C-alpha cells in the first residue's frame, strides 16, 4: 500500500493506472475506520482493479460549534486496517494541501441538501460536496462507494455526479450495525455510560416504522407519531428530527408509497447520532 | 471534424484519446465566432494533439434582464470557422443536455468573482464557473485557452482549477482588436450608428492609462480620474466601472505597483462592453 499526501502526485499516478485500463475504486472516509468502512472497502475492492481510500477529516463540513477538534482520529490503526482491506493507495492529505491559502471555491447542491441534516447543519453539505468534487478530480475513480448510513449525503453526491458530469459510478453500501442494532459510526466512541444503551432507540424506532408499514399502515403521520412516542420514553434523548421522505426527491410524503426514506437524528446526551432505513412500499 | 451534442458520448470518446497519449486542447465559447476566438483556437491547436471547441450560450451566466435571448447565434458560420481552424471535436449541446430537469448543483468562487463585473452581474460568475466545471469534466482537457478580454473570468477560472484540483493548464490568449482598436466581442454586432465610433473610447481610455503609468504616474486615483474624464466627453456613454486592481488578487490598489489590471465596463447606448489592459510596473 502506498500512502500519498500530495493531491498532485496521487492524481498523476492514478491517471497513469487508469489509462493502463485499470478500474479505479474509491472510498472516501474521515478515518477512525470501523466495520462499516471496511464493508465499503470490500465492495469497492470487488468492483475495481486499484483500490483507493482517503482519510481526511474535512474541516469545511463541520459547523463552528461542531466536533471538528474532538473528532476521533487514529491514523496508525486506520493505516493497518486499510492495508488489511487490500487498499492500494491511501490518500492522507493535510488541511493545507486540500485548502491552501486563499482557497475560495465551493460547490453547493441547492435542493436535496436543504432538508434533514442540511437544515440543522448549515454549510455541512457545501463542505461535503466540495471535498467530494475535489477528491473525484484527484482520484478520478471509475467507482466510488458511499455508505447508506449517510443517506442524504448519498443522494446529494449522486446529484453532484449527475449535475457536474463526473464520470463516476456511485455505489451505495448498506448500513453495518453492532450486534445490538446500533448503526456503526466513528461518533459512537463518544457514547458514555447509559448513553450507549439509550442510543439503541434509533434503530428500534426505525424497525417499528418498518413493521407498521409492512402491517399495512399507509399514513406517514401515524408512523412518525409512533416513532416520536418511542423516543419520548427514553430519558436523556432529544429528537432533532424524525422524517419520512421520498428517497429520490427527499420530499416529505404523507402517503407511504414508493421508495421511502425514514431518517432520524437525535442527541443522545451531547452526541448527535443519525440512522435511517429505506422501505419499498 | 466531429460534432457531438451528447456530453456522455463526447466524454467517452475524448477519454479514449487522452489515454492513447493524445494531449487535449480546449476552447470553450458561446459561439458567434470572431478573430478573437480564432486566435484562441490557434493557441490551443499549437499546444495539443486533439483540438476541442464548445459552442454553448450558457443560460446560467445571464441575469434575468440580460441579453440571453438576443445573444447573437450563427451555428452554420461557427461550424465552418471551426472546421477551418482545425477543430477535431465540436461540442454543441442543448440546454436540456447541460441542465437537465431537476438540475441543482452550482459552483461558486467567493472572492475574485465578487468585484468588477461580479458586482454588477450577480450570478454571472456562478454560471461561468459551473459551466466551466461541467465542460472540464466532459472534455477533460490537458490545456484550456481563455481570452484576456474577459480578464476577471480568467482569474476566476484559474482559481477554480486550483481550488477544485482540475488537472488542466489554463492558457490566456491576448485581446484581439479591430484595426481601430475596438476589442473584438460577439456583442459588437449590437452597436448601431454612431455607437460603433463611440465605443472606441474604451480602448483609448486604456491607452491613456498605460501612457500615464509609463510616464511615471504612480497614483491610481489620478489615472482613474483621467480615464473617467475621457468618458465624460463622449455622449451616449454611461460608465459602469473604471477600476485599477492588482491582477492576482483583484484587490483595488492606490499605488501603481506590480501587475496591474485596468478594467472598464461601459454602456454604449444599451450595449454593455468591457475592455482591459494589463500593465507591469
């Protein structure tokens, strides 16, 4: 495995491989890798000849009061995990290499990124879309794999690819969960004491929603009410949102029909967690 | 010369050539080609193995009260001129191909695009930067040539390339002028009657500025005053801006030192014209 910190050098090397007919697979991450990331690396590995991963805690997608400084980092462990997962190129740039002095260009998606997490985290998706555009230009992947855990991010990146004509196939990897159902996240490491147990209610609320729909419930409001009721009975939790939307447009829906995204974001203590499920009805 | 209207098909074909080791040269235009464009095509031809031109009157860079509908178009003439100039691939997409239904992603440069024309044409540079990002992804040029006539556009595109890591070399072609000094522009075709003569004052004001600086004037305000005075003596002209700025940062300067951009934008009747000169001092 080769490790690059220079965007220009990686770009040059990977372009050479691409022109030799190698299919480039790419998994962008913020590091502190867990089994969720590793599942994405496996998908990319299967779809490509050359596997590229990036580890970059992207400052532009964090708000001023968010956890940029405390975001968990462990490069030595990440390096080992990437090596084991068959990564050929690990891109590990500095902030200065990605956002040099006088940096002033940003990419915005103006529809899908306005709802859900976008409403609570202004500027978050600008940061995501901008860094993904940069990484796509640097890596020039044929295939890029993103996790369904960040469902809105997936939709926004798919829109970026379509709108700006990136020749990249976006593949979505399913959510990987702990044995007890908690969706894997680097932020789970923040959960202290009882909060780890309380956090199970995210997945439980989604499973409740799914079973209601499978039992014939067709009114989104009823499902939402039942989910909110579930959260109400767990102490130390404050709901940021519980939303039921069309997965394609991210529009709110009343009638449970089509491909449905059920997404939740809650504060467990002072840790913000998100989770979601997609239901075809 | 092959003509493509499909972004995807052109992208695929050019990528194949690029991987065969061909150097791709690119000149994006809005058509209605004149000698200015042809000079850019010559530069790109000399720097590349495969010459690509695009003709696309980009709707997103026109304001609601601007001349999108009346902007001059003549595809048959453009096609002939491109053929003669040695263009290998002419990209001539529809609005629908470039901005399909549900389009929602835009690229913004937030510093250089805020001054000069950006102040008077809100949204203009968003449109320019977005379409250039799209075109770069479609054509994947090694070299792209832009005209110095649109000096601010040059700086904004250079910033786009640097910030978003496009592997493209931007080359700037000098302004081409009519025999009497008027900078060539597709919009010159709008100039009726005496306005064509009045328009000469743009270039004359720039030459005055240059000669003042070469004679030792070091105060930008004095040069600006002299230029404004020149415009005052021509009827039917209203000045949009006369600006003296550092070419690199586009910051206003007082002391005439370094690489200096002197830029003017004026309304001649109801036609908006721009011109500029770069002076090293």
